[in-house]
C-alpha cells in the first residue's frame, strides 16, 4: 500500500467561549488542519494538526515530493524520510510527521480491518477517563454567556461540567491572573468538587518562589499534580521538595529531554502528546521508558477535533501505566467534523473507537462548512489576548490580567 496523495484542509470550529491561557487565548474557535492521505488502493487515512492556513497547507503539500510512493507500513522509515533529527535542525517537521503517522496507522487499520489499538499491542481498557480542563474565559460575544474570572464563576462552571460529563479530576489552566487571585479560584474549585483530584497548570508562568508559595498554600487540597508551575527543567527541579508531584508537557517533549529527566530527575509525570512527540507510536515508546524508570504518564491535549481525539483514545487504551485521567479541550467545542458528531463522555470517560483504523470518518458536509468558516474568519494569534491589545507576558510573568476589569467589548 503506497501513498499517492496528501491533501490538507484548514477548518475552524467554534468553542463555547474564548479560552484564556498564560500566553494569550483561543479566540472563541480552534483552527486545525485535517490531513487526508490517499493510498494506491483508494483508501484514505486521516490525520490532524494544530493551526492551519496557507503556510501549514503548503508545508503538508510539500511532503508529496518526499512521500508519494512511500509504503504506508514503513512507519520507522517515515520518521527518517521527513524528520531525521539532524536535518530537523533546519526544518522541524515533527508535527507534520505526527499528522502523517496518524493517517498511515488509519490506512493500515482500515486495510486490515482492525482498530489502531490492535496495531499498538491491543487495548487494555474500553474507555479513557478525562479531566475537566477548566479555563478562565471571556463570555461568548454572541450570547454574553460563559464568562469565568471569579472564584464563584469557576465553581459554578466546574459543577456544571461535572454534572454534564461526569468528570472526577479537574485541571485549572492558569497563569492568567495574579497567583493570589488564582489561589482563591483554585480553593473555590476544591470546595465545589467534593474531594475530586485537582491539577493546577500555569504553563510555566510563575517564578520558582511564587510556585513554592503556591504549593504551600494548596498543600491541604487533593492535588494530583502541579503542572509546569515554573519554566525549565532546572526551575522544576528546584520544586521537587514541595511534596507535590510535578508534571510537564513543556520541558519533556522528546526522547533527549526524557533521558535528561531520567538522569537528573526534575518531573514526575510526563504528559504525552501525540502531536508534539511526532505520532502515537513515539508516545507508546516514551511510555515504555517511563514504565521502566517509574515515571508517571498521562495523555496531553494540545487542542483537538475528533481525529486527534481518536489518536489520544487509542494511545490511552494501550498504555499499561496510564495512571492519570487524560486532558482534552474537546468538551469546549461546539461541533466536530466526524460522522456522527462529537464523541460522548459517559461518567467522565470516552469510549475507545473499535472501528477499523482510527475508527472515525470525515463528515464531508461539516468539513466543507468549517473550511468555509475558516475562509471567513481566518486565523488568530494564539499568543495574544484579544482583550488586551499589545500585551505579551514575561517569564516569570508579572503582567497579569485584571480580574476586576469588565470584559472588553472588542472581542
Ligand atoms: Mg500543560
């Protein structure tokens, strides 16, 4: 089975409300690139990548020159064909590789009529549990609903998500407001969620000293881990005496960094992202290293539609050492581009697809609808906040958002 074509389509799918993070915001929608890889037998495999637009589509189309005629089964060769680590100093294609790897696994699974999890060693669980992944949010400009900036609003939002989806683990995406305000919010979250496990993730925005103070102030709460409290492996290492397990999706995102973390431990839980690591299979390999060295693993979310979510579910299904709920932005989406619409949460978990390949198919009408919406709205700068024109953060940050400011009407 040989690759004959690679076709990218940029789409934008609306979110329930704009989501704030330490570096900026998701401006009320996700921009993603759907990648179709066609094989010489007519089958089409699906991949997905974050971001999109002309340059992302051009980068994917440029891979035709490298990959037309490539054997879909030759997944190790694929890595060296387009993402050789020494060549990648000049042309980092890790995320492109990931999208193509997803599609090749999808093709192999379809051809053999088996789900991708069977190609990865077989599933160990039928569902993957997820955390609630709470964000500070602006209100949706169209409805005026959904704002989260106060402890009270966060508590209401968390209770609502728990009631709707059944989450038993709650992660607060933080690093937006001053840590004192976020501490009040996090304690309100604990109060609202009846002893459920909690995660705080300021995306490396705190200084080591701020992070240490924050850790002390939440020590009595049911914290599962402290995610990227400060920047850098050396910063994280200084926080190993706080008593809170440390997790990362920023400073251990490849095998070199994983090795460094094994030799001189900084982080306890590695959050594996099928895109950042270059595919599902590298994440399975990394999880094996983590099993050997007794590091924790969880499944990370860098934003996803149903195709990428399927990769996260197949990964979560086959990891024996998955001892934490996965993250997903998925419940913030209003719609999806897969047949059947959005996958459902039951008791905080999503069923692992059992159909051939990734087990998801493209809804062509939805793809066309959201490609048109992308053409209408265009991209947005992920590292800017639409409510604070001209703003950008420092590391460690001291340019916090003001929780008392009214929502800007410029969104
Ligand atoms: Mg994170």
